C-alpha cells in the first residue's frame, strides 16, 4: 500500500511540476506534442495544478496511513480511483498514443487492490475453502 501511494505521489508531483514550470513538457508526454498556442499552455498549467493536487492527496494518505481505514481516507482513495478511471477512458477516446491511458488504468487496478485489501475483501476470499 505504501509503495503504491509513494509512486503515485512521486509520479503525479513530477508531472505536475513539469507541466507547470517546463515549457517543453508537452514534447515529453505521449500524445501532447501536437498542441500549441496560449489555450494549450493554459490547459497544460491547469493539468499540472490538478496533478500536484492529486500528489498532495496521495501524499497525505501516505503520511497518515492510519486515515486509510477511516471513512475520509477511503473516500479519498475512491476519488483517486474514479479520477484515474475517467482519465483512462478520456485518453483512450481522444489520445492517439494509449500509453498514458494504460498508466491510468494501472493506477485504477493498484488503487482498487489497496481499497479491496483495506475493506478485507482479499482476506475473505482467501479464507473461503
């Protein structure tokens, strides 16, 4: 659980900082290189801010691991699952390069596994004969 949250915090934080402060960031991210103009720059900055916010949420959950078993922590985890699911679906529909969508689907699976383990679903299925 800690590794998933740590990697999510690290990846989202790095992407967020990249989109906010590195002008050539779209060239590094699959599917973004063909955009341009002031509206595209604004979109990159907004996505960067959203990524930093998500990094802060997962960093908070990592810092307060005990909060994952409370309703607020589980709710934040569910929000992360639905955010990444939505991003994966949008990127599969709109993006020519599916690598970013696959990364978001992987995060959905990993966070879903964390959620299932916290809810005890994994242990219940192993206890059944």
